[in-house]
C-alpha cells in the first residue's frame, strides 16, 4: 500500500489526502461495479492457460513478498489475446504503483489496460479510478480529472474523496471557479464532516477576493471543528480584512480564552483590535504580558507600539518608559520627544529635560515644540533663566512663535517677582 502525496494548499493547513492502492493479481469475482440504469453485467473473463500459469507464478512471488521477481515475471509475459494483455498490464501496473517512485511507469501499463475496455467490469472500474489517483500523485491534474470523470461516467457512482480530489485538481490548474461544485458534492456526501472540501472552497473564494463567501465558509469551519485553533484565527483575520473589527475582536477573544493564540502575529492582532476599538488599556496589558514572556520580541517596533497603547490609556509613566526603551535601541528623535513630553505631563521635569535634549541631539525636526517643552520643564521648576533661553529659541520657529511670544512676558514677570534678572 502506498499513500498519494498530492500538493495540498498550505495557507490554512489542509491535511494531505491519501489513497490506498492495493495490488491485485487474481481474477476477481465479477460483482456489480456499475449503478447505471441500463447497465448489463458482462461475462467474467479469465486469462488463457499459458498466460494464466505465468500470472499465477507472479502472484505466488508477490505473496512471498518477492515483489521485484513478480514484476520481472509479468514483464516477460507475451500475450497475444487482448484481454490477456490488458489483464497482465493491470496486474503489473498495480504492483509498480505500490513501489516508491514507480507511479509514472505504473501509469503506462494501467492506461494501456483500460484503453479498449477489455477488462472485466469490476477491474475496469477499479483501474479507471486508480489511474485518476496516480495522476494526482504525479501532478498530472488534467488527466486525473479526465479519469475520475471516466470512472463516474462508467460506474454512475459518486464518491466524496473523488469529488475532493477533483476540487483540488481544479485548484492546482488554477480553475478556481470549478472548485466549488465538486467541493459542495463532497461536503454533502461525507458521513462525518471533513475539513478538506471546506478548505478548498474557502481557498477558491479567497483567491478570487470573494471575501463574503470566504467568511461564510470560515464560520462553518469554526462551528464544525471548534477544537482546531487555526480556523478561529483565520476567521478573525478574515473579519479584519473586511474591517469588521467588532466580530474580529469577538473571535480573537474567544480564541484567546481557549488558549488558541500562540503566535506573536496573533497576539499583535488582538492588541491591534483592542486599540482600533478604543480599548487601549487591554491592548497595553496584553502586549506587556507577552513582551515579558518573550513571545513578543523587545525590538523598536514592539516597544513603541506598547508605549503608544499606554499613552492612549493615559499611563504616562509607563508610556514614557517604553518610548525610552525604543529610543535606546533606535536613537529615534521622535521616540525621545514623546518620552520627554509624557514625562513633562507626569510632572517629572528633570527626566523630561534629559529626554527632550536627547531628541534635539538626535536631530528632531520639531525643534520649536521641543524648545517649548524644555521651557515648561524649567519654568515649573522655577528655573526662569533657563526657561527664558528656551522661549527665545522657540520664538524662532514659526510653528510655535505665536504661543512662545505669549509666554515671554509671563516668564519675565515671574522672574521679576522672584528677584531674578534674565
């Protein structure tokens, strides 16, 4: 027995399809393999005496697990009768199909065995389907579709696995709209829900940017397979794709409470959703938790995002701390400026001055506003001379000049009242 390892989509984790290919060499009992209304079962044929003896010898070698010997015996058989030739080719094709790397050679024999409908009905039907399976294995997707359809036309049977493989073959050949019908038939036929046809449907819709339909399939996957964390996160991301942030947050929160969010990207998505829906405190708390756990890397981007969340949550001390950590990595003038401004708001004037000066040293393009902040940090410490120096610098910047000029006489007055000459 071998497994068919076809190329399955990796985007949502679709499991590899498999099919067992059983080698068979004896004349099978003629059973009704066809459901067509007008079907009339044909007579059971068996190989001629000379060919039959050789086939029996090959089968004995196969039964003794001497597979290579069995194959060699079959290859040496010269059969003039068309049924005998088809029978030997089928047996040989089945044996080769059971060997790793021999699928292509097996197909040559199997295709020849079904070319002229010489085999018994049951053998012909089985071989048509096997040819479809082997072509899937060999990535001959158009031929796989052809022979699966031949099998269905000949037998008037339907099979959930075959429909699933048809949908996948259409995916592999980029015939995305054609995937839906066989996937739906597979879904209807499986006794128990099987995720593969659902994922194929989802992929067809997603790659065609049919996001409404994509979400409908993803919602079904979550309902049918709630234990699979992958469907929860995928559904959440699909909601984000269509900017339905409320449903996205609900989905991610449910996934989080069940312990399904295990990747940094998933935690960031949940934090982003909290932020988008004006819940910055929760955004900050969850980012900080996974920063400390090590799941989120302590790089500039992570630290600045966390600082922004604490800023929006109005925890200025924490926000300033994380902006400072981000600035220490990047030497980004804007991070230092934000750190200094937040420390100023928190009345941490000495620390604010240090951060604001670092912003200037790093080449900030917001010198006027920084000079205003430095003025305030000095002013509220009673350092009027220093405050006056910074207000004079601020006046030079047109963007803050008007406000700075309003402060200038006020600083002078306060300094005079304290007996300070500036």
